[in-house]
């Protein structure tokens, strides 16, 4: 009996070891896309900048969850930035 019990998924074919993996499509953020009204990707730099800005402005010791999408002011800012109205 073999001391190694490898599955076929764990074994790398020597001929395939340097092949580049195919590029995957970026993931669409469904919630933000629905709010804005157009397709927005999860790694959109404008979206990431807004979230970082909102997190910086949050009190440091706040134990409450981030409910940015329930705040009408933040939703308005999100729409303006992502639709290019600024």
C-alpha cells in the first residue's frame, strides 16, 4: 500500500507547471450596481476610495457595523461619484 494518498487534483502535470492561468472576468458588485443603475465591479478604484473615506471618517472606537448603504447621504455620494456627476 502506498504511503501517499494524493488525489488527481493535488498532482501537477510537469508539462503544465508553467502555463499561465486564463484571465477571469472581474466580479460585479450586484448591490452597488443596483443602487447606481449600471454595472460596477467590486475592485472599482472609485468605490474603494469612497469606502476608505467613509471608514476614515467613522469614529475609531465605534462598535456598530458599517451601514453605509442605509445612509441616504452616502448613497447620494455613491451615485454621484460612480455616475461621473462630480
